[in-house]
């Protein structure tokens, strides 16, 4: 007969083997609308590109916005985990309209020159401290919404970025504690009007970055426990099918933990706050000659494990 210690060891090994054999069920939180539903709902994307589980139908007591969902912390996440495990019927993807996974956050924090290879592209030194700017929340649109070319700009450019979504309030957060404040990650497109960013408005970046529709996000907020390593993900941007940016998040100068520690010195971070963590090389303004977006273009921003957002330029 096995003694109790050997029995525990055997049980643990069998459980580990079972987990390895079971398909991984990533948590991919979305906000969506559908014709038969009143107002926005929260849901779970069944794998990248899959159908949608309606979380508010599963539990009508859940909030209907992502920010409120994140504010409830573990209580809401545990409901989402139960829904994910329940093998519920799916709404077909074609029957829903995806919203940005986070809408109207308290703040959208952006980071400039945060990829080593992007700094080399411009022949500028790698920053010694994070370069922080912002976009207004009104610039956020959904993962498949249109990008509106403003008549005020002739130099609208693309930038694929890894976005970090805050899940827990904090101030003066230590880098070692920072991931405890992260809900998850999503794909962002930091659309940029270069004429306003680099020549107008006293060379302050804000106006060039924050025209309406200049921050597509999505398709899902992938929770941090569903991402193997956010700082080792392939990241790319395609314009009309042509790859224009291709890199890896391992090129980031300041990682998620450092950015949260740095920014939280100055401001309180709240659930739903979004960090855009910088873009790799290949943007239009540094091409020879420069190339900018035009009416009819299709931009695809894709990050490994997170998904792809597709926005047409109008």
C-alpha cells in the first residue's frame, strides 16, 4: 500500500497531467451590442475570433460596463470563470457589434519612444525615463469601427500598440506590486496626425493624438493570467494587406511594471485606465518618402495571443 505522502504526490501528478491534456480556456472579456439586447452587454469571446457568451444573461446582477465589472474585482471575475466553464450557448460573432473592451476610462496614458528598434529607426537615443503623454477617452472606438480622416490633418499615420488595462486602484505602486493592479491586455491602434503632433500646437503631442476615432481598441480584454508573457509577443500592423510594422514586445524599453510604477507617482490609477505602451518601427512618417493613411485604406493591428483589430479609413 502507498503511504499518505506518496498518495498525495501521485494525486498531484495525475491532476497536473489532466490539466496538460485539457484545452486551455483563456478569459477574453468583451463589450458588445446586439439587435435583440437593450444597451451594451459584457461577454466572453470564445477564443480569438470565436462566438460570444453573454455574461449579463448568465448573471443579470453583473454590471454592463467593463469599468464597473473591473471595480468589483474578484467577485465579477469568479462569475466570468463560472460562465466560461459552463459551456454555454454562443451568440454568433456575425450577430453582434463589438465595442471597445473599455469605454470612457478615467485616463488613457500613452508612452513615446518605448521600443528600442523604434528609437533606432529615428536615430534617437533610448529614453532614460518614460516619455508620457495622453489621449482623451473620446478618441476610443471599437475594434472594427471606422477611422475618420479629419479635414484638419493631411498626415494621419498608423501605430500598433500593446494596451494594458488597470484592474485595481493604486497610487505610488511599486514595480514589484504592479501586476497585481493589471486586469489584462488588448490591442490598440494609436492613430496619429503627424502634422499636429510634430509641427503644430507648440509641438505638444496631445492634439495630434486625440482626434475622434484615433484610438481603436480590442477585440477583447485578455486577462493577465491568460497571457503567457506580455513582454514576448509578436506585434504587427498591416495596411491594405502589406506588413508595415513587425516586431516583438520584448523590444519595449520600459515594461508594464516600470510604467505603472512611474505613472502612479503622479496620478492615482483606477480600474479601466488604459496604458498604450508604445509602437515598434515602420510608421509612415519615417518612410522615404513618408506614407500616410488615405480614404479607403484598411489597417489591421495584430498582437500574438490577443487578436486583431481591423479599421477602415473613411
